[in-house]
C-alpha cells in the first residue's frame, strides 16, 4: 500500500440522514457528502488524485495525460491539481465542443491543454499518440486512466472506507450497505477492498452508469488484484446495471423529475450522469423489496453538479413551474 499522498481534499466529509426520504421508505437512509471535498476538486475524484498526483511528483514526471468525457469531473479535478503543483496537464476528452461551459470551461481556465476527439475514437489510442509526441518534445509524461481508476488512485477509497468506520462509531450506526455510482470502477474497488480487508459483512453495492455488470466486475477485479494479489475471492461484488437507462450522461424525463423531487424534498442536487442514476436505482430497489434485510443504508454522493449542461438544464426547465416576475 502507498503511504504518501497529498492532503488537498476537505476531509472527513460529513454523513447526513435524509429524514423525509427515510420516513417515506421506512429505512434509515444516510448520505455521505463527498461532493463537499472541494470546489475545483469537488467529488470523489480528488480522493484518488491525492495519491496519483503524489505518485507523479515522487517519481519525477513533469506532465500528465488523462481522459474522460467532455463533461468529465475527473478531468477538471486533474487540471486543478496540476495547476497547483506546476505539472503540465493534457486532457483527451471525447465528445463535441458544442458548449463552452461547465467542466470544459473550468479546465481551460485552469490552464489544461485540451484535445477533443470524436465519440467514435479510442481515448486510449489518442492518449498513446499524445504520449509519444510529448516524449519526443523532451517531456516526461504520466498516463492517468479515466477516473484515476487504477491501483494507485483506488487507495483514496480504501482510506474513505476507514473514514466511514470511524464515523459509524461516532454516530452510533452500523451501515448494512454502502451504495454508490460506478463509472470507472476505482471508487467501488477501494470501498470493496476496504470492506474485505476489515472482514466485515457490510454490502458494497454499486450502480453502473454506462457499462454492464460483467464489464465493471472485471475492471474491479483487475484493480484489486494490482493492489493486493492475495485477494482470491470476489463473491461479494454487487454491481447493478439495471439503471443505465439511455446511457452515459443521458436521462429520460422520468429520471430528471426524480432528481427534481429529491432536490425539493431533501435540498440535495444529484447529478444526471452518476449520482442521479445510482440514487434512483437505490430508491427503486428499496421499493421493490430488495433491501428488506437492511435498515441503515449509506449512499455516497460523489459530486458532479457541473454535469448539468445547457441542453440538460433546458429540458429540466420544461418540468419546472414558469418563473414569474410578479411580486
């Protein structure tokens, strides 16, 4: 296990009970606010990047290359940390440069070199081409996978699991399950490994936001095996792919209405790419009786509010009451 990391995130992040939803569902529903980790670095990405960027500094790399969607929270957090530690940052972003807003705008402000590729192009291939080009320029680049989801970054959520154990003791609660969105596998892998290392019965339940259960289980296994080759059994992996919906970063009106309802009843904004899909999945599974053996349920809010693009906001506007200028 790596011992050195940056100390940038605002930790420990608080755990709150969702009182109204708990009453409605007949469960004790709690939320861990990992969207409170910072502003430019907000969300789950910074926990992983604290280890990744420390690794970059410790090993003498002067440039990083990473990738994600055009709305990537990970890319924005990487750009912010690179600016802070004077590391040249290159972002390979898949999508279309239609709207200069949200994370794309912030990444440019933070000084990142942005390389936009078509949705059909391979991110890994584009990163490798860029890596060779930068090497030829005399730079020493380091490749960070999407979401910083590898054996280095996942240390951040092994730590987060220990943090949750401490908070359980402080709050006098024992969570039956920890629930989260799964978009690249590193956050889930760290929590699952933390749970397995402590030999606890807590269920770690992930909700896929794009790929299948099988794809994510394979990814998690790869990360954990890189971290600890002594782990042989993965029978307790739980990743649900029933709530991917229209696909990554897309939402139906029904899903958008669910996010509006949670905002109105709990004062919490879920993002439309990760936390919204996962939290809706959790609520639906509870309603279907699949959590009947559980009472204390924790959901991790991994951030992502910048995912509300102009197009998404326009659709939500149609679901909200008209704004009146009358007094």
